[in-house]
C-alpha cells in the first residue's frame, strides 16, 4: 500500500482503531489497515473500503464479509454503532441488536484489555472534567478577589 494512502487512512480514523478505538500511541506503533470488504472477496484499495485498525481487531475480523446479513460487522464510518451497541457502567459493550451482538462477539470487543482501556478513558475524562471545573472555580475566585480589592480601594479613597 502506498505510504500516502496509509497516512490518509490513519488521519481519516484520527489515529484510532475504527473498531475498538485504541490509539496507535497507546499501542506504541502504527496500526494495520483492514479492507472492510476483503480483497479476497472483491474489495479494493479505495479509501472508503479501508479501516485503520489494531492488529487484534484485524485478526478477529479476518476476511469476514456478509454485508447484507444480520450477522455482519458494522462499518465504523457508515454504520451508527450507537444504534447497535451501548457501553455499560462497567465499561463492557452490550448489544442492542442482533447485528450489534455479532459485531461485539466477532471482534471480541469485550476483551479484558479493551474494557480496562475504556475504564481508564472514563476515569481520565472525569479527571479532565474535574480539572476544568477547578480551573473555572479558580478563575471565578480570582475575579471575586479583584472585585473585593477594587471595593477596598474605593472605600479607602472615600475615607
């Protein structure tokens, strides 16, 4: 595959696996390129047929191709995953449809490492939100402090 096409696919998927969401920086190396419709089943190197994905998801997907079946793999950019799969509070994925169940099962999206990564991502997002909240509180306190200093200055000037 041409280096420029590989780079375009990486960017198109924001450097994340199209199936499980792991970032190439988390893996420590560029991910693989999957032919959503496998070449062995007539798929092309057209960018709309290419999915940036981790080695594990690529292995689990293999050359599966049943585009019109209920038991099919969801395309990361064309299918609305939220209609088929929902993340639970324990960070496992729960299927909402038969297609979602097949997708999760085939790609093994509830493997322990992915569940742990989703839990860490959730924790990091909560920490980021807490940090943003604290920064806003600090900004408001600084604003209040400036206001009080100005008020004190006015009072002292009026003495």
